[in-house]
C-alpha cells in the first residue's frame, strides 16, 4: 500500500486524503514534513517548538485538505499554514516586538567574505536579528507578500519592508559576496 | 516586485531542506495524532447521534404520532414500538462507536 502511494502525485494524494484516507495524507506529510520543520526553524522557532507547530500545521492541513486547490505546490500551502501558526504564537508570547531598528550590515574583511561564502542559508540566517529573520523568511520562504506579512504581523508595511531589505542585504553579503560588493560599489 | 537574481537564488535555498534523522518518528507521531483526532471525532459524532436518536424517539412517543398512525391497533403497543425504535437507534449509534472504542482500547 505504501509503495502504491509513493507513486502518486501530490494532487492525487490530496484527493484521497479529502475522502478521509489518512495513509495518503501520511505520504504527503512524509514528502513535505521536513520542509515545514525547516521553514519554522528558519523563521526563528526553536527545534522543539518548530516540530510541534509543524505537526499542528499538518493536522490543520489534513482537516482543510479540500481547500488546497492545487494552484501552487502543496509544500508552499502547508508552509503558509505553519507560518501563520508561528506568527500567532510569536505574537501571543510577544517575545520580540517588531520595531524599525536601523542597523548597518555587518562588515567583513575580504578573506572573511570568501570563507563565509561557503556558509549555507541556515548559518547565514543566524546573523539576522529575530525580526529580520522572521520577515525575510515570511516573504522569501513562506511566499508572503510584504503586505501579507505586515498584516499577519500587525506591523506597519514600511517596517516589514525595511526588515526585509536589511535582512536581504546581510544575507547577500554572506551568501553572494561578489554581488553584494558590486552592488555596494555600484 | 521585481525579483533580483539573488532573491531567486534565495527562494531556491529556502526550498532546500536537510533530511531529518527523526523523520519517521515525526511522521508516526503525526499519524498517531491524526488517528486519535479521528477517533475523538467519531466518538463525539456517534455520541451526539445516539443522544439525538434517544431524544427524537422520546419526542415521537410523547407526541402521540404513533397512536395516530396505528389508529389504536398497535400490535406491540405504543411503548413497545418506542422501545424498538430506540433500540434500533442505539444499535446504529453503537455500530458507529464500536470501531472508535475498539481502537481506543487497542491503543491503550
């Protein structure tokens, strides 16, 4: 049965899950659960919380599976559900207030940049402030528009935009140092 | 919003995810949770169905509908028919609840 399900495409599995087939949904969860866990960690959730919220998101996705219209990847749809759950948690705990906090991009010496260019996204995200990390991951990981992110975070649009901009600038220095330098000099 | 080459690259990086060594554990936890919630839903729906059936049967018996339908010649009597209808409703409810309850017991 499991082998039979692994051969099916996401929309077929979703159709089976809509009819109540939990095994079909399990196959969807097996394919995309890791991505949801990763997205939540990249947004700033601690691993245990990320896993709890990923499960909550997948349960919510199962209950609302009929709402997935196959107008985008299933993973992106669940990712958005997970992102909204995390934002709700983040806002409830009010651990970090989303404020505009002007900061300069970190400076690296040439050798440092070359070494840091090898760092992956997860390492690079660590240099961002929590607010920058959240905004960048919402807009570039979960596919929120700036407006959607501002609405979800109940923050001014300009604040979200500036966090995204500063976060992207920092990531560029880490992940794409050549482009970052040419942009800075240009 | 025009997307720069870096933003495209970043979106690609966000789509990558490491393999989790506890992936199967995560999945089995999720499936157990889905099973539990399905059983709970069945329990609630079955319980509501049985309660509804009992209430409806009592209401029908009180309304005198059966007396009017059988015109004073019910072979079992109004109370007997009421008991039969109630028993049938309870049996249907039990059929709905049985797999739910059996699943709960076997899990425990």
